[in-house]
């Protein structure tokens, strides 16, 4: 992914896609893009591409606290504006979406990270893991399974959706905790909780090896028989998204249209 600066704003795009997408190349080189950027009173981050381009741009810039204007140039997307709706001097709506904060403590290490997309805890060495999941220290469940995914609604289109859980409306103030191949309890369904809940996950019982990832990046591989305590909560850092007012209905309804609903 490449970035260029223009009038103090930043433009991100996938350089390996530029030659096969003439429309993207022309847009990037156009004066039209400059007019769009100049129509904003503050500097912005413009992302041209698809959801994966957007994810990487956020990971590199979430601490800048600048608003993101995402413009789609591919066939599949959830959080990007349709390019035909982005024009100079239009009215825009800003929405904020939370990130996830993860802290891990074990017998030999303490680590922290910010996740844009989701947090995964997977079994290692082909052995099922036994985990206690506590919510704000009031409710607890023990589950034996191969994989757990914790995600925000804005990113529920990834692994969470692939594991069979519905795509969650972006504006819902919630987290989803989704299991893969649960053994105990049988047929454990995904859990939807208020995003002000503190999630605490501990390995108990056999304490088999686990692999922990955030946004597909390895966070830690625990050792066999090694205790760990993972705390997940809503971060104080939020992502600011700029949405074209004329596109807002499409943006909100895309979650439903992706699941078979059609406009009347």
C-alpha cells in the first residue's frame, strides 16, 4: 500500500492494484480528487480501494485522530462510500466506531495492543482449549472449543460472518463473541453483549497451548501448561468515518442487503 500527501491530507491506495484498475488510476491522478480534499475544512485521510485497504490504513493512522473518507473501487465492501456519491462540497455525516483494547498477562509476560478488526484465540497443537469467559466479573461461562473470535459490529463481516453469525448493524453498541467448533456446551451460540462490558478470558483445566491474534497478526503463542489472562474492552480510541449524506441509507442498509433483503 502506498500513501501520498496532498494539502496536508493523506491518500492511501493499493499500488499492486493500480495498473489493473484504470478507474482508480485516473481518479488518483485527477484534479477532481484535489477538489474533494480541498472542500473539507480539516485535513483528512482518503482511502481508495476496498475493506482490506481500509483496515491497513487504520492500523497505520488510528492514533492521528484524523477523519477517514473511504471510497470503494472494488465489488465487495461494507464500510466504504460508493465512489459515485463522493463529490466536492457535498454534505457529510461523521460517525465514530470503537477499537478493541487487549491486555494479556501470563506467568512470563505482559502485553497490550489495539485491534481494529477482531481478536482471535485459537487452539494450538491440535488440542482443544478450555476457557473461562467472564463479563464484568459478574457472569462466567466455561467453554471448550477450537477457536473464539471477539469483534465489534463494524468488523463483523469477516471471520464472525464466516462462522455463521449474522452481520451486525454498524451502529449497534455491542461486541460479538463467536465460537468455532464448540464441544462444551454443545451447539454454543455466539454471544452478543453491550460494548461497555469488560471481557476476561482465562485458560483453565488442561491449559493447552493457545495462539492469540489481533487483526490476523500474531500477538502471542502461549506455552503448554501456561496460565494466561486476556482482558478485552472498548478502547478510548475511536475511528472517525466520513459518510456522504446521500449515501447514508445505502451504508446503513448494506448489512441487510448482504443478507438477502432488497429495497421495496
